[in-house]
C-alpha cells in the first residue's frame, strides 16, 4: 500500500496535530503568531529591464514606457512595449516584454529553455549582478540597442518585508526552501531572501520551474527556513 500523502500544507497538518496533543493533555493551545502576509508565488516569464537610454534608442528620444499591467510589487509594471531580442547566430525572440519603470542597468532574464533556443550560455545570477554575462542586440520600432552584457537566468528568490523576515527568522541574503504541493509537487532549494521595507511577500520562479511543478493559482505552497 502506498504511504498516505496529505494534500494539506505542512503548517496546517502540524497545527491540527498540536491541537489534538494539547487537548489530550488537557492544556490550552499556546498562541502562535500569524504570518503577517499571505504567501504569493508567481512565475516570472522572460522579460527585460531597460535604462532610459536604451528606451530612447529603441522607441525614440524621450519616449516613456506605458503601463500594460501593474505587477504584484508596488510601482512595478509590465509595459505595453516589447522588443525583439537577437541572440547568437541571429536567432530571435519576438515580443520580449519590458518591465518598468526604467532602471540604471539593462538586464534580460531568460529561462534555460529560452537560452538554449537562442544559443546562449547564460549564467545563474542574482538580479543586478551582470559582470561577465553575455550581451545581446535588442530591436525596437525606432532602432537597435546593443547590450554588452546582462543576459542571465535569475536566481529564484523571495521578496519580503522586515516583518515577514522576522516571522520566518531570516535576513536578506539568506536562503530558504519553497515546498510546492499538488500532483507535480517539488521542493525548490536555494530560494534567495531579499528584504526591503516596501516589499510584499512574493516568490519568483521562472517558466521552466513553474512548468516543472505545474504551478496553478490554487497550488499549495510553503516557505521553509
């Protein structure tokens, strides 16, 4: 007989077990602090971040990115504008979404599957750490922009506020595990913690990782220290 596997998140199972044990002992269940924020896990599809200089080259001098959809983190948005990425041996990805607002550094984030189809050998990097990474050519309606470096596969990571970090007992730069339930359940190691005052609790994984676990809006997920 196959071992029983609960569809409930681990934290829920542990809470129920504690309730039963304390009832048998005739003791009140100690109060446990509730998580300050709900956990959200989102798949970050391939995209790019651009400087205003790059936007000027691609869309025209002084062009301002337009909001297509606001993202979960305050102030971040998927722009209406897209570009064409030209990789090695002239292989391309069309309609590469730009995420705004503009940054001080250009960066293209791909999954390994994207990189293989383009002919890139992309390193796994923390966002913003682009030294020694491959570059690419971007094409927009007004012209081209050459990136000397900045094509990466982003490290899976979790954004959180100081209150969330205190609850989970972690600090910026630590690593956690993400346990994903469901029929394709997996545990992702090396989830980098990024703590800032205005961040919401959100894990970012890429399309390869999201497809591997068949992540759905109702898939149970849990952060483990």
